[in-house]
């Protein structure tokens, strides 16, 4: 009986030790996921609009927001064209813009708002927009394995001008004919004599 009791005690102790070890491992993983969520695949997402519209010659702003938000200043941030071989629209590395890696199509036309990176937002302005800028884009943070894609459409400026040119046909007042003025009256009230009211036909 004594031996059975000892064996039972040892088994219970082993189970307690195993349970304690499992709990410690679980707590460690939980704490790690909270403090360093980038260690877990797919912990971050970038949200961005599916479609952005622009007009030729204007400026367009491309935006993406990291969720949950994290300061992106120390991270590498790439904006790419997924439909081109020379695809790097803008590159941010080591806390600054990497203009040497940028595609020649976009040189001197892109501006990344560094202040927004602190809030986990990627804000890139392209100015002026060319018709060739239309295509498929991707915002990508390699270390966090976070990305999003969207389409940019660019409309010809001439087409937008035609649609906005709404003119109402009609002749100016000074060109109205005599027949159009006929029958109208002009009422003149003299200050010297309020009771006198003259009616002139024009």
C-alpha cells in the first residue's frame, strides 16, 4: 500500500510539473505576442482603398494604414507597381528615402510623409500624375509581412474639362432686340413731389 501511495504521489507531482510547464510556455507565448506581434505570421494588416482615381497633371495621394498601428519609422516600406518590371515607386529604408532604388518613372515626383509613419500610416503623394501611372500598386512592409494592393486610374485632363464645361446658351442682355423690350415700363418717382408718378414706356 505504501508503495502504491508513493507511486500515486509521484504521478500527481509529475502531472503538476507538466501543467505548470505548459502554463509557463503559454504565458510566455502570450506575452511575446503582445510585446512583439511581428513574430507571429499575419499579425499585421495594411488597409487601403481598392480604387484611387486621379486626373492627369494633378497630384494624387496613395494611403495605407497598418492595423494594429505601429511606428513604421525604423522599418522598410516599399511602394511598388505589380504590373511593371521596373516596379519600385518609392522606397523607405534605414529611416530615409532610398532614391537610388526608385524607378526612373517616378523620380522627383514622389513624396513620402515621414510624420505619418509614426502612426503606422503610409502616405505617398505623386505629383504631377501621368497617364502612364495608371496601374496596380502595392504597399509592403517586409519585416511585418504586411501588405495591401489597389488600382490607380488616371483620366485625361481634356476629358475632365469637357465634362465640367457647362454653359447655358442665350444672348446677352445688351443684344436683345427692340421687340423684346417692347411693352416694358419704367417707373420714376421724383423726390420733389411724392404724389407725382410718371410712367414712361421704353
